[in-house]
C-alpha cells in the first residue's frame, strides 16, 4: 500500500481499491462506494459511507 500511495501522489493517479476491510479503505481513499449485489448502494466521502449501516 505504501508503494501505491507514493505512486498515486507522484504521478497523480487514481486508485481503485476493492476490500471488505473498512479500516484499510478509509485510510487510503478519498471517496467510497458501497456495493450490494453489484450495485452502488451508497457513495460519498470515506468516513460517512464507512460508518453507515448497509
């Protein structure tokens, strides 16, 4: 993750992170989309989406 974070900053890249680990997601992302059965159910800044119940 450290390498991806560095490359993201240096090269102004976007990062798509797929994970069930909300701590990891909130540490490395600016925005989050929560999916349910392949459909976006919630979207927003990482903390507001990560702390809401599904």
